[in-house]
């Protein structure tokens, strides 16, 4: 009897704490905007903008995927990466080549025109990324919505992993966000689309770990190809496809993992995934699997569930926090 009462008390306390924490972020749920904008289907409005862009430029999938990763991995998915300013996350070195801001602006304008002040920029990132991924793959995945936009954005908060991070360090970085090794291997599958600048892997072509030689784990034929694209003393920083299967460089599929198994990974961390005993079995499994798109969508939803715990708002412009309310 007494036990039961204590249990109820503890439960009530836990619930109270949970509901105290909730108003900051809002609980995420699928279809959060249903009925919040009359009969307008917000997800459909965002999708319309993404489709119109995608038909002109299918590389937006890569831009949006990287944007969501950078947003969610730093302080939760709070659109803090979108904030302009001399001292914002945008100005942190890992961020310098992130693109796709204009697509989010376009989607935000379309949504505001129908339903002002209701839809967060953080949710728009996640919806737009899903739409682009489903256009580049074959799989549509259901996303959760109900995020708030953050109020702060600091370059010093940007502790994103770099391309030479080791597998075990990367596992630790993802674990810190509550993401498992398997989640990490699927999420790095984002590198099945998009490009990397030579400067991020140049060392692997000419002077790997100060040996004066290329990275021995890279297919020598790929070393030759990449050397011609990335000359040693070039003033321009060219780009190459992260998925070296040129037929599927724009497709969200598992060919990235097959390329890794063929020693044709571009970034050091990509290649290490297929070599390190902590991840090689998962890479082999995914390379053979037929359900990559489904599993990738699930991993993206987990990435999208990272929240900051700080107060938030629905921004009017995705690039700036709202002005303080007059009076
Ligand atoms: C250990 C984790 C990761 C590291 C070290 C890493 C590193 C990088 C680097 C160095 C680039 C090249 C940037 C450039 O040259 O402009 C890149 C590009 C990219 N990354 Fe990652 N990344 C990681 C995880 C992820 C995740 C989890 C995703 C998405 C789910 C992702 C999606 C992308 C995409 C799509 C591109 C290409 C962007 C474009 O074409 O504009 N990355 N990443
Ligand atoms: C993974 O790598 C370890 C050590 O290099 C090796 O013993 C093992 O057979 C590999 N597993 C797979 C599935 O490739
Ligand atoms: C400081 C800096 O160069 N920031 C850049 C971050 O990325 C955006 C989008 O590519 C650029 O517009 C910013 O100039």
C-alpha cells in the first residue's frame, strides 16, 4: 500500500518534471501541423517548394542533408544554423560550405503566406530534407514536427566532427547525442550524395600522415583520378562526388557502402568505416541489404529528434530571431 503510494508520487513527480520541460521544445509528433492552419496541408506546401527546386537542381538533396546534420548535431534541431550574424554558427569553419539556406527561405515564405507565425524553421529543415531525400531515393519517410526555433547561435558551439576523426572518436561523438553505432553508420550514408572539396582529403592523395605517400587504403586507380582533379599546388579547391559510383552519385542508395568496400571512399572517416572492426560488419550488412532507404529514413528521424532543451519561438524570418515584442 505504502509502496504503491510512493510509486504514484514518483510517477507524478516525473510527469510534472516532464511537462515542465516540455513547453521549451514541444513534444515531437508526426503531423503536428494538421489542423493548425485550417485546411492547408503545410507538409504539402513545403514539398511543393522542394519539388520545384529539385527539378532544376537535384544537388539540393545533398545541401539539405548536410544542413539538417549540422543543425541537429549542434544544440539540437533548432534552426540555429540558419541565423545570420558575424558571430553565428554559420561562420564556424566546418560550416563554411553548407548550402541550401535559400530553399529554407523559399519554403518559409510559402508557409508564412498561408499560415503566419505557426511553422518553425527547424521543422521546415526536417520536412524539406525528407522531401528531397525521397525525390533522390525511392522512399518517403514520415517525419515528426513540433520543434521551436532557437534563440542563440554561437560559432563556439560548433563541435562537429572533422573528416579525419577516427571511428571510435566518431562513435563517441554520436553516442553523446544518444545515437548508436548503427545509427552513425546509416547516417554517414548521407555521403551517398553530394560532394567534398579537395582540401578535405588532399592529404590522402599526396602525403598521408606525413609519409610522403598516398593513403594505402585508397584504391590506386582512384588516387590517380583524384590527383588529376585535385592537383597538389592548385589555387582552386575543386569538388568530387562523395559516392564514386558516378551512376548513382545523386541517388540515395547503398552504393556508398559498396564503394567503401572497394576502397573508394573519399573522406578518411568514410573509408575507415569499412575497415574498422567496430563498424565493418555493419557496412557489409548495409552493402548487401535492400532496405537502405527505409533504414536511412529511420536514422534521419532519430537525428531529427535531437533537441536543445533551451527556450524557443516560431521565427518570422528563418535568418533572425524575432524582435522583442514592443510593450
Ligand atoms: C563523422 C561525421 C561526419 C563527418 C566528419 C562529415 C564530414 C563532411 C565533409 C568534410 C564534407 C565535405 C564538405 C565540403 O567539401 O564542402 C561533407 C559533406 C557532406 N556531408 Fe558529411 N560528415 C559527417 C556526417 C554526415 C551526416 C550524418 C550527414 C547526413 C545525414 C552528412 C551529409 C553530408 C552531405 C550530404 C555532404 C555533401 C554536401 C554537398 O554536396 O553540398 N554528413 N561531410
Ligand atoms: C572486420 O574486421 C576485423 C578485423 O580487421 C575482421 O577480423 C573481421 O572479419 C571483419 N568483419 C567483417 C564482417 O568484414
Ligand atoms: C563566414 C562565412 O563565410 N559564412 C558562410 C556560411 O555559409 C553560407 C552559405 O554558403 C555563406 O553565405 C556564409 O558566408
